[in-house]
C-alpha cells in the first residue's frame, strides 16, 4: 500500500509500536486508530476543512503518536488496534510492517473492552486504551498512568470535548459496565463513564486534561503552540501551522489526492 501523505514512518515503530503485540508486559497500551481512508476519518474536522486535510492530520497524528509511544521504557508494551478490522494488514504495511490487531466488537465500547480483556489474557497486569489523536500526550503522562494503576483500579484521561483520551484498568479492577450504554462521540462520554464506574464502586484516578483533534478549533489551538520549543508531534504541529498560516479553513489547499485506501463504512471515534 502506498503512503498517503509522504510523511516518514514512525521511529522504531516496528520494535516498539507494532510488532511487540505478542510479547508479555506488566502493562499493555492499546493504541486505538482508524484506518486512514479519505472521507472516513475526522469527519467533524473535514466539515470545517476538507476531507484531504482531515486525512493528512489523521495520518500525521498516528505517526507522531507512535513515535511518542516508542520513547516509553521497559514494562510498557504497545499494541496497535485498527478499525475496521479488515484493514489491519494494510495499515501494517503502511506503518512499515509488524502486527496490527483488528478491533473486535459491534461498537466502540465492545471493541475497547475486548482489547482490554485480550491484554489480560496475554498476561498483562494492567492495560490502557489510548486514542490515536492526542498529539500533546507525553510519555510522562503514560508513565504517570502506569504509576496510578499500581494504586487505583482504574485511570481516566479527560479530553477537552467531554470524552476521554485514555482509559485503563488493572486486571482485578476491570469494569465492563464502563463500556455499556455510553453515547460514544457525544459531549458527556466522560461523565457517563464516571457515573457507571461510581455505580460499581470504582473510583478512577484522573490524569491531566488534554485536547484530542476533532474540530478546527483543536487544530488551531495546537498550531498556536507549534513554536520552535515544541518538539512533540512534529508532523501534526507542522500541518496545524500550515492550516493556520494559509487559511486552510476555506478548503482551498489540497493535502492528499492519491494513494488512497479503499473506502470503508464510517467508523466511531474514541
């Protein structure tokens, strides 16, 4: 499969981000992504920009996230989970090889719960789900989440849009009710999840709030922080800055025109 944006593959993705999926580790981090397909990713952002710009942002963010995850130390294993599952092999080729797991389940909640259970079945003591569109996520936040899971049964990373960018559990603390009857993609995902956990007697530890990239305001906020001192997420920040500087809100500047994956049904967001 051809690369979609011409950006370089992530550093150490095969060693740290993709092919490590079958190894045992104390804590497993499942990176949840959508296959990069024109018109099927970042649909809310695409309404404010254009499909091609949304796809470019989506791809850049995945690659930056894998670079960030590659900086994690031992004891934190990373596995990539792709939706739709049938695109897993093609996403693996796009990333340069290695294992990419297909997400399994009828909705986002079922898919996250299945990935957590798979992690525990493979021997992990704790596991986290991380969204693939959080360019400001730093390795220290994930290390903090791992530390918190040594003291708490669950951990959540609140997102600015009312959802969450990370959810994690210990093996003993896994709470399936946290993934049931949640209006995925809505503004009260976090509140509903906290309520579900509370009803089961689970009090999660909370991480710092971060933005994921769903709307133009999120991209512009990232661009405002894309100065020389900002080394994290270089691909995503460069695109955000380009959008800000060229007035990409009008959709005049195409980012991607060819080398596309086949179209797939619209997927749900994390």
